[in-house]
C-alpha cells in the first residue's frame, strides 16, 4: 500500500482487490452500478480500468471514457481505517488531498482531469469543495434506474398492470414447463452455450454492435470467475432447456445491481418472467434494485421506464476548466 505524499501509481485491477473495493463502496454508501466490483473488473478491458490504493484512499482511473483531452476517473473513495495497513485516521481534508493527487497525475500525462459518473449529491459536494475548478455536464444516458424490490416482485398497482398481465400470460402458457435453478458450477457451461447462441442471433450490424461485443466479452469474463467475483444468478429452463438467465451483485447491503439479463425471444414475455424470478430468488432481501443505465438506446429506455423506477439516479461528468490547467 502506498503511503505518504508519494505519486499515485496505478495498476491493473485484480480479483484479489474485490474485498477492499467492496469495503470502500460500502463505506461510501453508493447506489451506483459503476462501482460494483464485477462491473469494474469485467469491463476493465473496455475502459482500461486501473486502480491505486494510497493513504487509505481508493483511486479508480478509466482512461478510455472520453476524448483524448481528458483523463477520466471515478471519485476517490475512503477505505475504513480498520482495513488500512499502518494507517492512522484520515485527515479532515482527505478528499481535497485526493483530488490534488489525481489532478497532478492527470496533468503529468498532459491531460485535463475529468470525473465520470458522479451522482448528484457528490456533484454538489465536489463543486462546493473545489470551487471554480470544474464545469458539470449531466449524462442522461448513464443515469441508473432504481426500483423497489418489493414492487418488482408484486407488480402491484395500476401503473404496473401491463407488466403484471404480461407475466401472468407467460405463466399460463409456460408455467408448468419451467424450472428455475441458481447459477452454479454445475450449469454454468449451459449458460455460456446459451449466451453464444443469443449473441449469434443478436449480433446484427446496428449502432449496438460494438456495445454487444464488449457486453459479450464481459459476460464471458463473469462466467469464468463467477464465484470469485461474488456474483449471484439464476437460470430459467423451459422443457429442460435454457430459455433465460440473469445475474448480478450486491453494491451495498441495501441495493442489488442487476448486471445481465438474457432471454430467448421465441418465448413471448420471457423478459417479464426472468425479471421477476431473479428478484424473487436473489434480491428480495435488498430494499432497492439497480437495473443500470440505458446508454441512450431508445428501446431500452422505454422498457426501463415502463417498470416505473422509484428513482432515476442522475449522473454527471465533471470537467476541469481548461484555463485552470494553463
């Protein structure tokens, strides 16, 4: 662990970092899917994710998030003192010191500083603490959709009547033919084979193609290290064949991040079913469900809005003013 005022030294994210990252995220009480360890690790190839742990602070750099003018980071997170080796209490100005270290690191690479995926409360905090250094830009495409888990299970109320009706229709047609199992070492190869078929059927030349490529890569990484990453998931079988699967990971003890959900479109309303079953089997002890962002895809945005989110977790990018760098 780096100590003192030494320069930040970033390295590749390793699975062995999971415990320390989880503790920092839990301490920060974040609801954002972007700090889920499985997301950080499985998408590290896409975003060139690196980490540094220095003076009891976790730094995460994602250098491929924006145009070449900026070096992109997540906001620094404090690691609880009891988990920091040879670490005294964090000084009151630890956050400002951390920002200064990041700024120095970005400038040494000839870049301006950018913070990606900043939630609204933290955005206000940064702008207050670091007066005049940043301009803000809301990134609607990266807002997280947050739902109450009990509503995702019950589907009660007039606003969810269409979802309830679709689920009931699916169960009338396929209910007796369905088997649900947790994802384990015994069936994970079946999930992998289903994902290959799903990808082949959906890998069409649209603006989603690159997104699908990286998603597929991250899914295979997740399946390779499912247990080590702390993932939980289910497989839905229809007539003893995989028809859908879903998996995710707790972010904190009150919110669960649903990372992936895939179904066979030959079964109408299958996504209504896998959605509800997953929450029932894996998420009901968590108050909130984070179903992540829509990345600006119109169809995905409409689908997520139809489930009536309890909260749209706004995200912002904070860009260092060019004139402050000069």
